[in-house]
C-alpha cells in the first residue's frame, strides 16, 4: 500500500507512519511496522499477513533538521488486509 501524505495541499516529508496489527488471539504476537514519508510525501507499507491494521501518521519529531512547531497532527486509519 502506498500513501501520499499532504497537508494544505503540500506533500509532507519525514512524517512518521506506524502500522499496528490488531491482535485477535492470545497466542498472537504484536506486529508493528514503522516507516517515514519520503521527499514526495509518500510511504509504502507492506503487510506481512492478513488482518486489521491501525495506521497512525504523526508530524515529524523535533530534531536537528526539523524546526519545532506549535502545531502537530495525528491521523489514524483502519485498514483491513485480506
């Protein structure tokens, strides 16, 4: 699955994307996939198994190259993978 993250019509590089698989059985292990959007604001996520996943997209963490901002954004998307 490829997503393009935009904000106010502009692509957003370096946004954090985390896909977490919903655990449906006690013996099932948690599965978490971490990625970042590229310079085009795109992120490609490959789901290793079927199930329901929660995708979370967050603004970049403050660091050397990213200026702190008073605005932060978080989006959650539920995805069913067959």
